C-alpha cells in the first residue's frame, strides 16, 4: 500500500470555478481507484486547490490489482465434442478462456450440459492503470468554459496546463495530459518563490513542501488565514471591525495562495454618498471589505472611512505602504466616478425619466419597460384590492407611485456603471427627491429576494410590487412559450417564482398562487394552469430547500393543496412534528391501505355507496370506526379552521385502535353487494374527513 498524490498546475483559474472542480476531481479520482480495485470503498482522501492548481491525495492505494477469477460458460457438450474429439467450438472457447482444452470442465444447468472454464485475469500494476485512466478523468471535469491552447491538439481545459505531479508512494506515475508528463516536481508562489521547482519526496509531504514555497494548499486553512488577517489589521485602530461578508471571504480564498491583509483609508467626505454605493464599489469592483464602527451585538455599525484589502503576497513595511497608496488611489478614483454619477443623475428627477423608459426594451415581443411598468401598475391595483380585504394595510398611492417609478433608475448613469445596484439606486434617488418613504422602500426592495437566503421586501407595498413585477415577467414569458426547460432558464423565471413563493411564505400578504396567476394572465385558463403547475414546483422546492421538509411530507401536503404558501408550510411543519409517533405512523399506513382498496375497487368497476348506511354496519368494529370517526371529524374540522394542524393530526392519530380493529375483523370486499358498497363508502368517508391536512398515503413509513 502507498499514498497517491495527483496535482495539475494551471494558469490562473477563475475563482468561481475552483470549488466545483476541486470537489469533482476528488470524486473522480477516488471512484476511478475504487473501480479499478486499487482502494477499498470509502477510502480516505483529501483535495487541495489554489488559483494555479488542483490536487488530490488518497491514502492506502494498492500497488497492484488483485487477480480476478471469472467463471465462463461455453458451448453445449453436444456441440463441443464429436465422437470424443474436441470441435472447433471447444477449441475456440478454450482459447478465449486462456486454458488448454483438457482443462475445460462440464457443468449442468437448466438447459443441459455445457463446457465451462475458470479464467484468471491478471491484475495490472497501479501505475499502469492510473497512467491510462487519469487523462480520461481530467478530460471529463466539467467547466463552464473551456479553451484550446495548443494548435492542432485536441485537449480542452479551463486554462493551459503548466505542470503535473503524480506520485504513488515515492515513485512517479507517467500520466500524460495537455502536453506534459507528470513527475514529482511542483511550483510555489509565482511572485514570492519565483520559478524555482519544489521536489516532492512523498505524497504525505505535499502540504508542508508548498508552505515552504509560500502556498497554503488547504482551502479551509487559507480561509481561516484570511479571517485572522482581517481581524488583526482592523484591531490596529480601536473601535473598528471589518464587515462580515461570507461570499467575499470565499471568493478571496480562491483568488489567493498566500493571503495577507492591509488596512487602507479614504476621505470622510465620501461618506456623504449612500452606503450602498460605497460598499458596492469596495466589494464588487475592488474586492475590498467595508469597515465599520460600533458593536456587532447591537447592530448599530456605521461605515468608517477605511477598507481592508486582501493581498496575494506579503511585503515589508515600505512595500505595504506602496501597495496601500496604490489601492487608496484606485478606490478614490472609483468613488469620484460614483459621486459624479450620483450628482449628474439628480439633474433629471425620476418622474421625468418615466418617458425615457419607452426607449428601453424589456423583451422584443413584450415591448418597452414603459409598457411593463404600466402592466405592473395595473397588477398592483388588482393584488392590493385582494389583500386589503384580508386585514393588510396598503398605502395604495405609494404602491402605484412606486410601480410607475420602479424601473426609471435603468436610465441613470449610476446604474449603467453599477448594474448590481438597480432598484436600490431608484429607492435612494426617490428618497433624495422627496418621494414618500413607503414608495421609496418599495422601489428599493423591488428585486428582493434574489435567492432563498435573501430577505424579502420590508413593507407590504414592497412585497406587492415585487410579486407583481415577478408575476408579470412570468406571465409574459409563458405567454410567448419561453418557459424554463430542463436546466435552461434564460429569463430567470424559476428565481422569480421562488421569490414570489418566499414572499408569500414569510410575509403577512395573503394571496393564493392561483389568484396571482389569474391576475397576471387574465382569462386564458390554459396559461393559468401552466403557471399554477410551475408555481407548485417552486413551492415544493421552497418547502424542501428553504424549510428543510422531507420529500414525502412535501408531497403529502401539496397533494391536498398547493395554493396557499403559508398554509402549506404550516401543514408540513405539523406533519413533521407528529410523524415520529407510533399511532400516527400506524394511521398513515392504514390510510394508505384504504386508498389502495378504493383504487382497486374502482379499477374493477366496484362502486361505493352514496353514503354510509348505519343499518348495514354489521360488525362491532365497523360500527366503532364509524362512530369514532364521526366524533373526531367535528373536532378535526374545528382545529383545521383554527389552523391548529398539529393538534388536529394528534386527534386523527387517536383513531388507531378503531382502524386496527376494523382491518383485523372486517373483510371490506364482502360478497354481499350492499355491505361491500357500504364498507367502501365508510373508508371513503374516513379518508375524506381526515385527509384535508395531508395525503397520508404519501408518507413513507419505516419498515
């Protein structure tokens, strides 16, 4: 046994592609070694990644495959021998099995007597196997974009290959890919270590060897190094802390090999610009962390005139001063641009920009953003009229004002320069121009939530505007036949529907998904049904991914209603809370049995009676089930009306003794037609009375 190490060195890989490729390479290498019988299942492995390399280490790899014995069955004895002499068929079979004709044996199976032989396939050396298989695994790694870099050569990869390492123990494995043959030499940090080679003695020394070359190969170790550096530099100024940003930490982890941090500053006058603009410039354009004052516990942090830059190098004090000066100069220029755009845009108020939207195309068949704004405004009216009657206070004037102005920031220079701020810029400009706070907040939040982790709009006006905007886009695209297919969703309709579902699930806005579909589409019922199915799929996704509900619970809940998001979520939580009890599991199993009996009866053309006839209930157990279920039905109906779903399910579970006794003593499909129809009607009534919260037959019961 020996450890195996593989590393492929590359030109700098885009940060967004590294994590997925790292995981895929580890998975591919381990599966290849398992498939080739070189490691046991569940082998210990670890992967590494930096912008210039992907690597994987696997423990205890066999240096030779074990021989494999295979039992081969050949022609029948009648065909194999004629007058006691082997025929060409027997000779050919012996040759295929790699044995002499005399070594063939006879076996008897269901078809008669046949020749058989044991063929032993000699195992190959691990180095030979790996050299043959690794290039295929490398070529199979998925990249969002590939490139050619050698004229006339077939290989494609994310970036040109610059070196490779493949070692089994202390020996190298001659893997060939991208014009290189793997060896035992890797390279350190491009700047800090230069072009000097690092010779590896053994796979287990890989991390330590790279540390000597100013490379932290372990991704998590690099992430923690960045966090410690951020903490250290901000503590040099009392009262400062860097603003937590998980995504930026992850991005910089994949952009660096030897990270360090420096604290820079900018003039306080720039703090007059909106915080959103300053943070976007620092974060999205320069990869800088914002710095704030105040306590993280109280949440009263205010932006400070500082930033933290993460470097892919280390320098002495003089070098750091030069780098800091360069970063501050670049940031100052970006802030000046932002300030110019902010002041320039204010010359044309948002209300005067409404006409400009006629020249901004939303979609070639759906017209301009001016047309979209008008549709959204009308849809907001319809939705607001529905929710106002359900106890939700809506400032209609502010909502309609926001709908008219929501897209006007697309005509501003600031949004053209910082596209990620669309919507937010509109809200900030509206506030600066004296538009009502409710309209400003709605405009600011119109695109939220952009993901399942993002917050929903803060106000009812913002929630309705976001729903209307997203629903209009979905209705328009579905109307043109541009709905998502497979993994393709060029208009981000799934994200829009996810946003609607999340808003409905986490706000006080009471709207059904069907209501939204009809309000957006109008009278086209076929299109409404298509959109409702689409919404149901996104609701299933929301309950499983955002709420963490099990797949069978989600299916059970949505089978009886997929229109009210909050209600479906509450029912799913209730089912999850009680599904572990023995009584509920038994009742669920019994309900599944009831449904199967009724389904089979219908398939055979056997009908249930129109209702339960008490005089035809002959057995004590069926009488007991009818009485108990009728008594519980009223309780459960009341609890469902109060949306006390957990309590309702607990009541349903108390039906277990009567259900168990019924199935033990009663034959549902009795020979007497009237009795049989009456018993089927009883089962139908029990299912109907108690399946309003979830379709219990969908619940998977262990065992």
